[in-house]
C-alpha cells in the first residue's frame, strides 16, 4: 500500500466546464490518492452554471471550484505535478508552460458542452453526457496500478483512456 498522493492538472482553454467537471471527478473518485486541479490557457473567470448543476445532480461537491489561469501552476510555489490531462483540442495544441515536476501528459478530449445551443434541458443533457464520459475515464485512471507501471506503459494506457 502506497500513501503517495498524485497531483493532477486538467487543462482546457476556458476552464469553465470540462476541466472543472474532471477536477471534481478526480478529487472525488481519487479518494485521497489524487489531488486534482483545473486551469485554462484563457480562463473565462467563471464556472459555467450547468457544470455546477451537473456536479450537484451527481452528488459531487462544487464548492471552491473556480476558473483560473494555468499560470498558477507554472511557478515555484505550484504543486509538483504528476499528470497533466488536456480535455479540449485547443488546449492540447497550445504551447504549455513548463510544469513543476515531470508530469506525464495525455489528451482526453471531449466535445464542449458549453458550445451546445438550445433549451436549458438540451444544454444540461450535453453537460451530463460530458460528465459520464469523463467519469468513465477517471474510473479507468484511478484503477491503474500507477506505482508499478513503467513510463512507456503508463503513457500508453493514458492514451487509451483518452480514446475511450
């Protein structure tokens, strides 16, 4: 049994929807083994209300979540990151800052639920679909034997998770 806590950063451009959902899921399902954060290259400055509603609908805490810049995670006082996951194609293609530590990176892209137009019901459905996709990926991630995987195998498995 390892008492190691893994530091995970989830990136998206606006840090208002997908990365927020992933942060909450990782913290909840990581059960103390994972400390997750989220950030954006161009944060909107607010969490999408549908993201908050979705988290509450699935019984996850939404308190303390905020839209923030990835610059908060690039300085000397930032947590030493083990993993960095991008959840939108824009963030995956951007030049990222240098992260403290030597994080393993993976792209877990999902469509942007905040881009869905229509009724509030349709928007909420898009957020719930995104939540379910991210929840499946997070479950697979937290189930990995992180301490026993060599770097190449770990990268391969994280890539597979992002393709599921």
